[in-house]
């Protein structure tokens, strides 16, 4: 993942239903990937169903990914306040 980002891969590129790499990583429970992506991705970006990466992780019962996404979203919200 780090090599892709270093090569210029877009962390906010979208796929089906406007899902980003962060959405997909959170939904699959890939906490390490979520951690890497939250450093640069739009952590509060909603897909076409208005779900965020945190919503996806929580819906799947993926506690580690949900906690990581939640912490990133909280930090992002605090920095814009």
C-alpha cells in the first residue's frame, strides 16, 4: 500500500457506488491498510449510500478497523473546527 501511495495512487479514487479504497479496506477489516489510508484519505467521505468508512467497518462488526476509522474521523473533525 505504501508503495502505491508513494507512486502517486489516488487515495480518494472511487469505484462502484462511489466507494474509496478506505471504504473497501474498512469494510473488509484491514486495519493496517485503514491506518495507512487515513493519513491522506478523506475519512468522512460518504459513498452513494451515504455510508462512511466508519459505517462500513461498524456494520461488519470489524472493531479494529472501526476504531481506526473512528479515530481518524474524529481527528479530521477536530482539525476543521
